[in-house]
């Protein structure tokens, strides 16, 4: 940053660049982006005194008092005149004016002074908060605080500058408190803890900050720490000021002790008032149990209201069969009745069937309904449409065109005159219906779905089995038609419980058959849409439904269909237009759960030859494996793993850089893991295991660790059942590695031992290298140092025997940490440098960060804290850029250790708090215990002894539960040292 305040410029073409001034930091001036000289500290103090008067004149004596106070120099008046003259030359001549024996700064733009811009943003924040727009208020405060550039009026002499500096710093703290208050109001409590910890350390007597910290900790599930903050505050205020905490702080303590429910969640703004309901006249009856869809009702009502005396309004609702398009349209039409006193027309255009209604037939019925005699109705479509528009001229009529086939069927039926409106429902998105307001109707929210189910079944039956009811509506995919069918079946069978229905719907193979009641059937609804597809569309619909992932990318879909990407996109977009497929995001597609089941049923029934189903899934697996291997190779040049993976027939994607490769891996993580799990059968098992191995970063990062571990478990069990020793060994390596990173050390050890034996038996060298390294890491974490050194040395030798120099760097760095733990700091540094040099020579990026992590730890133990912090900071930057949250959190913890060793407890506390936030839910309890121990030490160092004790007690519980030797150290921290 160049220090120029980023404030909006108001300037016309050719106008000179405006002047800008900064006082929220060093006093500076700029013309546009060019800095201007402002002279000596006294001269800058004069400029600041004039700027802060906001255009008012300051007399010479006032300026002398401001600069020197009660003891001005002999030539003070001459000095003031000299400073003013020099400033006038630096600035525009008409900016600094002389009048009445004094001076003033005039003619500045609205945002020329950073303080004025900050005041404007603060006022905007107050206004937004009063209006209930917390997000805008928060952003305005962030903008105001961003204008500060260090200490305000930095380096200026004189009593005036000193007083203003204190005032501005107090105001900054008030703005910061207001912004943090908004952070908590919007649910960002966990993120606020580290910032508040640092602020309370810097301003220990500021009770409002302590109050916010207590609230943030409580909402983060850290009640004991929140109460410890109060205890620390009470002690500190008594020792320093001899007073008790203010009533607000005491009240908050009591509410925390009582677990006041109102504290648990941020307060929500009051709900917007609902639109006053209105009722139409001639329409199908609205369903009495209409539920939810509030946002759509408001949106469509507003569009219909726009037809009042101005233009014809057209809204087109699209969505899959059974999503409730007709129900919503009829409901909205009833509400809009009073706005259309001249009538409401309705027709079912039967567009989803094989015999859609002809527009001329519909026009005939409409004309008759509007009072036209049969003898006056012309024969041709064009003449009927013209007469229809003429009859509607000057009237206010609402037309509901239900279940339309396409835009061509709809166009002749539109009124075409102001004051009229049309509502259209269709399974097809009518992008070619000019001027229409398009609405894509999705399934219900879980709350809406449960509400609809309850209205039909009855509150008494649902309330006692709420979890089962949630299972039912989830099995229905939150599709209104499916929910209505399921609820109607249950309502008509008094001997059934909700759990009985949930069990019936749990079987995916039978689910569609269960979802039918009377003349309603989900499968029949989908069949109508499927029957209208072209052969290529139908094939794509069937084959894409086979994949288990929640969605699928365009490239992956092209692999499934064995088609070029361009042709695949055309097919998928055509399916989106029919509402049988959804566009989840640009280049990504997904099925509704029930539509996917129907697509699979179609694949089993219609796909010929049947082997094409397996071939399609094999192509998808190949695509993921080839692409994941490419990502692995980009990140780890020279690593031999990719040479040991199963060959693929379908090529993968190529990436221009590592960032694009990372983007692909993490965006595809969930469907990739779903594909691997789905491939746990004989013909594809080996490739499925290798896919997990090539995607190891998904487990190591912590982002997808649980699902990764679950898939690895399933594949290892499948390999064992198949008697495939080689594949079982690889699956065990993958699983043990995942468990190592999740902190499950003992299960990881057993799995790694099994992997080592299986790999040796199968003569599969690379898995045995990995297994030895994993066993060494686990032995290290369990303080079995002799075993760890043996395993690491064995891993280094095995990697080198395989010609995998890149692989050997990992156990070298791990061995460095072992030497560090056993008091060999110098050799630890040498080993870490050796591993880091290998990574750097081969061009690794992420793994260089692992090397720097080990090197930073080693340097920290030698006492070279600055060098250690430099290595760890660079490692942190790489881990953050690579989305490695596990390593990001642990690096923050190591930085905290270095800060604490260097006697910098405040930044140590900040980094440890950040580590705790980053590692939430990943890395396992042992790592959490370690971070809590470090955080406790840092908190104790800044005087938060109560919170420190809470952290150590929590860490002790973790270590004792795990049986970890670290429990002894933490127990010692909790035991007060008695003076001799």
C-alpha cells in the first residue's frame, strides 16, 4: 500500500487532480496519487490543526497554543507565518487562506480528508443499523476503520495534537467495538475471538472489549473460558483501579451462568411485513394446506402488480414435474384477484403430455368466456388472437396458462395490453418468451417440507416422531408432490406410524413405487417429461443418473457420455430447459434425488446393451483418476507415485498452473469421492483405490477428511473381501494416512502395520515406503522415539531404493522433528534443510512448505526466533494458498510457540486463537489439546490467567482420555508453584 487514502474522487473530464489529506496516521497530503511535501513536524502540526477545524478560522494565538502550549518560543508568531507560507506553496493557493489575522483550509472536496470520509462511513453505518441492514452497517464500519494508517497524527508535537490523537484513537476503538458487535450479531463469533483476545491484551481495562470477548467465547461453545474472562477482569479492575466490573459485564456473567437461550444466537432483524393477501375470482381452487414459498409469492405478486395501468406483466414459472408450479401459480393468482376486477382466465395447456392443447382451441374458449358469441369467433389462429387482444383492450384481466409446452404455444394467448397480466407454468424454461419474468421453482426447504407433511398428517402424529418425519420428507427429496403422496398414504392408514413410512421410503430401489396414491404418482409425472426427449437426450439422462455424486461437471459428464465437451454441453443444457436436470453453477449439473432414481430405473430398463452402464461409470472413474494423477504430478514434480497408478483409457484434464489444478481438485472433491466409493467392485476396485491415493491432499487438508476416510474404509473392506492383497495393501496405506491426519493414531498404527505387511507380500514397493513413514510419524506422536527413528530411517532407505527422491524428503523432515524432540537441535536443522532442499530442487511448492514447517520448528529450538518465524510465515502463506487447513492451523500454532519463546505473548495468543479456529473439526483431539496448551501459556503471559487455566483443564481432559504422556506437562501447568 502507498498510504494514499482510498476515497472516491469527484472530478470531471480534464479537471486537475484533487487534493487529499490524511490525519488518521502520519499527516500527509496528495494531489491525486502524487504525495506532496508537508514540511517539518511543527509545520505538519499546523496543517493538522487547520484540517481538523473543518474550514473554521484559527487565530494565530490559537495556533501558537496548539503547537507549543504555555511555553512558545520567542519567534512563535513568525514561525507560524513561515509554516503557513510554505504550506500555501505546496498546496493550491486558494486552499490555505488568511483572514482576520488567522488561517483556514477551505475549498476541499467532500472526501478530501480521510477523517471526513471515516465520519461519513460511520454515519452510514448508524443509518444502516437503524434500518436493520446489519451487513451494510458492518461493511461501512470496515471501510471507516480501513482508513486508519497507524497512530493518528503520528509524530506531531504539541498539546493540541496530543489531545486530538487521544480523541481519534478513542473513536477508532469505539468504531472497532461497534464493528465487532456487528460481527457477533451476524454469527462471526468464532472468527472474532482471536481479534478480541489481542485487543483485550492491548487494552486490558476496556470493559466493552472484555464483554464482547465473553459473548464471542460463549457462542463458540467455550463457556468456561467466557466465565474466566470475567474472573480475570474482576481481578484486574480490583488490582489496578479498586473498582468492580460495570453492571453490563456482571449481567452478562449471570446470563452465561444461567445459559440464557437469548445469548446463544445473534439477534435477527424483525421480519418484513407480509404482503396483504388478495383473492382472485375465476380460478381453480387453491389448496387449503398451501405451505411456504413466501419469497416466490412476494416476487410474483410484485410482477403482477406492475401491470396496474402501465404494461402487460408476464411471469413464467419453470421446474420439474411435482415441484408445485401450478399450486404456487393458483395461490398467487387468488391473492391478486382484486387487482384484476375484469376477470381471470385459466387453461391447462397439457404441454407435458403427447397431445398438447392447440392455441386456436384455447382462444375460442377464452373468447366465449369473455362474452363473444360463437358466430363472431373467426376460424384462423391469427384472427382469433387479434380479436382476443381487441376484446381485452381497456380491461384488467389475469390469464393463468398452466402446464405449457413451449413459448410458441403461449405467445398467441398473451393479452398484449396494459393492465393485463399472464402467469405461465411449464417444465421448460421459456427463455425465448420476450419480456417474461422467468422464475425457476426449486424444491421446498426442509422446514417448508415438514410443515406441509404436518398439515396433511396432523400435528399429533408428527410431533412424537419428528426425526422420522424429517427422514420421510428428505426421502421425498423435498418435492411437494412426493410429500403430498407420502403424507396422504400415511393419513389414510391409521395403524401406520411415521417410522413405518420412513422405513418403506429408505429403500431407494422401491422408493418411486412407494410414492403413489390414487391417481397421483411421482414416477408417472417424470415419465411424461422423459417420453418427450430425443434419443440423444434420453441416453444422456439415463447415463448421467448413474453417478452417485451430488452434481457433475461438464468435463466429467463428457467422459460419462463419451462425447466432445461441446456436444455434451448442448445435451445437458437442453435437459436443463426441460427441467429434468438442474444447472447447479456454470459448467456444473445435478439431478433432483427422485429424478436421479427415475433416471437409473430408465437406464436399467432402456439402456442397450446393458454393459454400456458399466462402461459409462468406468469412463467416469478413468477421468477422475487421470485428472487427479495430473494434479498430484503438478504439485509434486519428480514424485514416483503417478508411475505406480493403474493406467486409464479416458484422458484427464490438463491444467495451465497449480492454482487451476487445486481449484479442480477441491471443486470436484465430493463427486470424486462418491465415484471412488461407487467403484468398490472387482472390475474397478484397483483404480478406485489409486484414485484415493492420488487425491491424498483431500484428507491431508482436513477439508474432506471424514468422507475420505469413510471411502477408504469401504475400499479396504472390498479389497479384503475380494482377496486382492496388492489392492488391500494400497487401501490400507490410504486409510492409515487418513487416520494419521485425523488424529486417530492407534487405529492408524494398526492399519499401517497391516499395509506394510500386505505391500511386502505383494512386492508392491511404494506402499511399503509410505507405510514405514506413517508408522514413524505415529511412533513419534506416541513418544516411542526409538521406534520412530527406525521407521523413518527405513522409509528414507526404501524411497531411495525406489528411485523416489521426492518421497524421501518427507521422512527426512519427520526425522528432523524427532531429533528436535530428543535434544538434537543442530542435526534437526540439518535434516530439515536437507528435506527442504530436495523439495526446492524438484520444484515442489506445497511440500516446500512442509519442509519450511520442520525447519522453522528446528530453528526455534536453537533460539533463532526471527529465522524460525520467517520460515513458518512463508510456510503459512503456502498452506493458505493451497487450502491446506490442517497445516495452516498447525503452522499458526508453531508460530505461537516461537512468539512465546521470544517473550511475545500477545501475538502468541493471537496466533494460537487463530489456530484453534482453523482446526475446528479437523486434525483430531490430540492436536486440539496441543493448541490449547500453547494458548493457555500465551494467555497466562498476557495476564488472562483464568482463561489459561480453562484451556489447560480442557487440554488435560483430552490427553487423559487419549492416554497421552503430554498430560503430565499440562498437569504441571495447572499445579501452582510454591515459593521456597
